[in-house]
DNA sequence: TTGAAAGCGATACCAT
DNA sequence: ATGGTATCGCTTTCAA
């Protein structure tokens, strides 16, 4: 048994109209401001609304108007536990705030990023009269043609490179990698290695190469790693092993492609007694809170998640939607892992 | 400009009916199994659905049936960034899977836990024909009477103690604290201190006291700390300061009430050169992935989030809802921070 | 400024 | 087994 008080039937617009002595339409006008209403009439309506505790039925509204006043936020439920993604949290809060500011609710859902499933989710959203979809892109490419066919506006977040016909945005990873690598080089570490995905077209990889070239030093070793903590730990172990095998040319610094990965690398170094930054310096990418509380604190290139999230909502809701790829600058946050003195935290 | 192909008007139930040469009702019967339909007719209907790419309009369905086939998951957006809560992620994935298994979508939203706002969100959910609410309780108590009045079934997750009239569940914190503290004592640390909220009625606090009493040792010092990383760091600094002031009776071990807090404590210890577990041993609570990748790995009492999430959905959707408080056992995960040898990870 | 009434798309009751 | 049709609660012409 529910055990609660027997809920009185919910008040509808009609009840309000009757109590206020006006027609259904006027209630609607008053509440939505869709037509001018005499001040005294409005007052009576509002009083009736208050007295009855009336709340418009959103399903009816959605049916009639074709909009549920809701945005969906689709996040990947990949190998590393979904929502555990450090970014996800920041994105979600800001998106939710931004959406709310504009009168929309935000519907956050996880999905595997198999193209079929993404498409299925889009269809489901359409059926629910969702107004737009924010997609936190994983590495999986999206079938934009199929998604567009669903007829829902959507925008991809956290995207590295422009893709034809897709509205997207993301941090300028290449520029960030250049800044971070350059900083590492300025510490005089001689050469800087790279830990990250094995993908020559990846902007962070490219930026790393560019920074090394610009400094006139040979690029340090490339160490392939999955962008997860276990992946980083693994890579860390390999780095330590290589170092043991050939101490002479062992690199003194690494640019690690993500905070998550760096946490794993750090872990591996601790396990093997490698001191950071004394033996090997590290700088990573993302600027999540993991970087702050790692030991030592991780120097990291912060992605401007807040701004990106706000822009995403704005663009998604814009009437003149574009298919541009918007690139955001980030900023380097200095901590001890790169060799900088630890400034407080 | 959206630039896409002009979307053809969405097919409705009526289009399907016409194409299949049946009435609207039969389409409904076929799709929902609400009435017997001849096999050949069903086939024609299904074919029409397929051909038209028909998807029932959920808003209409919700309006008519009073159910949106959707559950809401309300998480606190407190000081520590919302979704960053280590538990949130695990809960969200499992809840979503469990809901989906039963044909419901899950709507995840953050809110401050000011009673007024929670109530407002409940009302909003009701207006959207949401079928039930899963509340990830923060420390804030909920006004169950007010919430019940909204008429939505709901259940509180992550709850420590039974409260009259509230359906809830949570880990047996007290038992976990006993197990964890006892383990610490078995390492022969002499006495064990406690780092956590300043609340004598808190089950982890009580469990800590009980374990000390049972072992016949005086309870070590109590160090108040907010349940956040900064809070833990703060507490850690105080511990180190006290230790410096009176090295003689400095405690050798601490039970820390959450992984988050412990990460902060660890950070403080690192900053001050205190070795864990050699100088001070630590064990914490939650069993999140932060504990695994901390250095040293944190011994922690794992909460069975998955089971709790599944049970929550089951109970929320049960026809005979109860107001019980369901307590789940957890398990101690041993790592190096307590003094155990590090077993692999 | 206000009211009457026509739908939005689906469900389910009542006939047949 | 199948078909008409009232109805869910709201928005929005169109007239008054």
C-alpha cells in the first residue's frame, strides 16, 4: 500500500478557468503571456492557480506544441565507467544550469556509442518531443546523416576536429599540447615524450610534435596508452622498464594526453619508486579535479568546460543553426609535477 | 539554417492504420498487445509501421495514459561538484540499466537540496508524468510529508538511518565502520582515530567507537572534517600539527569516513612528508575508484552500489510499496594504506 | 480583451 | 477480432 493520503484529482486548466470565472483560453494566455489579459482578470486567474495548486500538464503541452521543453545530454557508457568521466560532471552541471536558464530541462542519459544505439536513442528522444540533443562525443565517430534524418537539432561536445555537416565544439587540443609541451621543454628537461592514443592524426599528438620541432629538439619517445587509469598505469610501467634497460637515453619528461591517464602513470611511477618531478616530470591535459588532488599535483592544460557547455546550449537552441566547429582556448595550470614549485595547492 | 533534408511529416498511428487497412484501434492493440489481433492483421500492421518508420508519440501516450514511462534520478548539486560524487556515477549506470530493463527511461537531474527546490522538482516531475523518483540523499533531511503530497512514489538512496514514512536503502555504515576499524586495530596500531563529520549519531562514528570498545582500547582522537577532498586535506594538516606538538601519544592509524576525505588526508600527509602506512595507517569508506588509484592504494569498505541501485528500482516500481529502510552489507577491500601488503593493485 | 472550439496523437470502452 | 469514438489537458486560431 502506498499508505499516503488519497491524492485528490489533479487540478486542470479547466478547474482553474471555472474557479476564476474565465475561459480555458484566458488561463493559457495568463500563464504563457501569449495574449494580453486584463490585470484584474490575470489576478483572479493567478489566485485560482494558487488555490488549486495547479500545474500545467507537460505531456499535454508537449503533445499540443510539439515541444517538451527538454534537452537531452547523451554521454557514452564506455569501458571506463560512464559518468566517472571527469568531464562529464562539469559538463552536466553547466549544461543543466544553462538549459534551465532558458526554460529547458536537461535529460541526461548514458548510452553505448554503437551507431545503432545512438540512432535508437535519438528516435526515442524525438518520440518524447525532446527539443535538442547534446552529444558528449567519445572516440566513436557519429553517423551524422542518419542522426540528422531523425530531425532533431544536435551538437557534439568535446570534439577535436571539424567534420562536415556536424555542429560541434571542443578545446583546441593541438594548441594546448603545444603550450604544455613547450612549458615542459622550458624546464630544461631536454626532450619530452608523449603518452596517449596511438593515432598520428590526434591533435595532441600533433601539437606535441610541433612543440618539439619548434624548440629544435627531437621528439621524445611515444608511449601508446589507452585513455584510462589502467591504460596510464600500463604505460607508466613500460616507461620505467625502458628506463631500466637504457638509463642513458631515458627521457626526463612526458606530456600525458589526459588527467586520467596521468593518474595511472603516476601510480606506476610510485609503485616503481620513480620520483616526480625529480626523476621524471609530467604534465597532462584536461584540468579536472583529479589533477589537483593527485600526488604530486599535476600540471595540466585546463579545458574551459563551462564556456563550452554554455555555448553548446546557446548554439543548440539558436534558430539559425550552423554546422561550424567552434574551437576554445584553454589554459595551463601549473603544479608540481612538471617541476614548478607547488604554489599552495 | 539547419541545412538538412526537409523532414517529411512524422507518421502517426493514423497513417499506419490507413496503410495497413485497419482502424486506429487495431494499431494500438497490435503494438501494445492490449487486445487479441489476428496474426495476418498484425503482420500487415507491423509491415506498415516498418515502412513508415512509425514511432508512437510519447507525449500523446503520456497524456492519455498518465505515465511517461520514465523515472527520475535526483542527485544533489552540493558544494563538491555534483556529479563528481564518486557514487553518483555507479548509481546512475546501474539505475539506468535497471530502469531500462523494465521499460522505463531514466531522467537524471541535479538539484540543490533546499527543501523548497526538491519539492519544486517533484512537482515538475509530476507535471511531466514521471512515474517515480530515486533520490540520492545528501546530508539534508527530506520533508517526506510534503514530498508525499505530490503523489509520486519515491525512494531515498544512500541513506544511513531509517526514517518513519520514508522508503529508503543504504549501506550498513555502522557495521562497515566496525569491520574497518577492527581491521586497523588488528594491524596492532594500538589505537585508531576517526576523521569525519562531527555528528555523534553518525553510524560510522558509532561503529568506530564500538570497535574500539570491543577491542578494549581507548578510541583514538576524533578529527572533524567535511566530507570533501579539501575537508580531508584540512583534517590531515591538523593531524600532522598535533603529531608534531606531542609526538609521544600521536595516533598511528585513522579510520576516515569517506574515500574523498581520505584522498584529501593523503594529500596533506604527502605535503608534510608523513608516510602511509609506515608513519600513519589509514582505511576509508566507500570503495570508489579513487581509492584504487590513490597512492598508496586505500584500504576501503566498499558499498554495494550495484545491488542497492537494482533494489531501489524494484522497490520503486513495486505495486505494494513499503516504507522500509533496507540495509546492505558491504565488504572490506584491502590495499596498502592500512599496512597490508599491496596485492597487485 | 475574452470565449468557443478545433485539434495534437494515442488509448480503451463499447459495439459489432 | 475489429471499428467507431470519447477523452486525456493544453494551445491557438477565429470571432465577438
